[in-house]
C-alpha cells in the first residue's frame, strides 16, 4: 500500500522516525527506546509492515541462533519519513540501501541502538542524543561521523564511537582521526566534545586505554586539553551506576561520562 493512502497514527509516525534514526531495530529495542511494552512495539511495527512502509527480516536459523527479527524502512517508508521530517532527498538517500545492507552493518546498527538505550538512563532528562544518520548533514564533525552525539541540557557534549567488532588498528585509526580533527578544526561552540569509545570487551578496553594514555603522553596533551574515555559493551549495558567509563589519563579509575 502506498504511503499516500495511509493515515498514520502518532505512534506509527514516531516509529518511522526512530527507524530513520537507527536504520534497523528489533521489537525489544524499539520497546526499550520508546519505553513501552514489547507487545505494543510489535503491534505498531507489524502495522507498518502491513501498510507497506516497513520490511521485516526473520530467517529460519534465527531461532536456533537466538537472534531477533529486525525491521527497517523500505522505499515507501523512506519517502514517508522524508515527508514527516520535511528534509531533502540527500538526507534520506542512504536509507534506500537498507535492503542491501550487509549483516555486519545491521548488527552494528542494532548494537548502537542498545548502547543508546543504556546511555540514556545514565544521563539527565532532556539530554539530546543523535545518531550518525541524523548528524551526517552537519559539518562540525569529523568526516567519518561518530555513531552517537550527546548534548546535555547544560551544554556538555560527547561523541561516541561504538567499536563493537573492529580490528584494533581500525579503532586506533578512528581515534587518530578524531584527535587530528580536534586540533585542526576545533569545535564551533567552545571546548571539543568528550571523545568516547564503546569497545567489545574489558580486555580490549584496557588495551585501548593504556595505548591511548601512551599516545597522549607522547603528543604532550594535558588532562584538561582533551577528554578520551572508554567502556565495554557489557559495562554500558549492565552497569548499575553512572561510573562505567574510564578516562585515558586515569585508566584504572571508573568515572561518569561528564565527571
């Protein structure tokens, strides 16, 4: 059914916007993001599938691998979102490639959504968190956009790279690019945002912190000049307090994102 013939409810519109934001979502992730029941999330997603705006993927081997079905905007859904957001074609252009997205990218998008959910609960109400899709059009960021951009109500900022399954050299390259950007381009509204990496596990996190500590020492950065923090996927998802991050200048001391 064409999106022109569908009168969308407020919930359906919100879900379409969230699928623009995250690219791919499972029922549980959508429920977590919206703060609603899993059943409610399932019903609104399936209604959008029925209306021809969203596609669902669930392979037979997912049950054995305990992988959830995932949903994404199809061509009609992308067009509908463009109208809802009142944005140019260029803003939504990459979403037309959703059906061709490789499995690794889809998994990364789902992980980013899970990190978003976990991060929101650790920050003040009304904190704004944008995804890569939303900030692609903004020019103040490094060319290789971070996965998340955080801005609290009192103006504290952070950019977050979710390095969930990257080789070490790729993670280090991303860090170097951001450090270079902070020195060469700076930030239009004052201090450069905190630079944050969410890494696959605690071992990789510790290695990253100590490598970064040595790098900053060699470059000659002082602790008040740059803020580079890291955590692991497990810590950010399961942490019971705000102090789930570690600063590269103090690799053994847990801290909050903006402590």
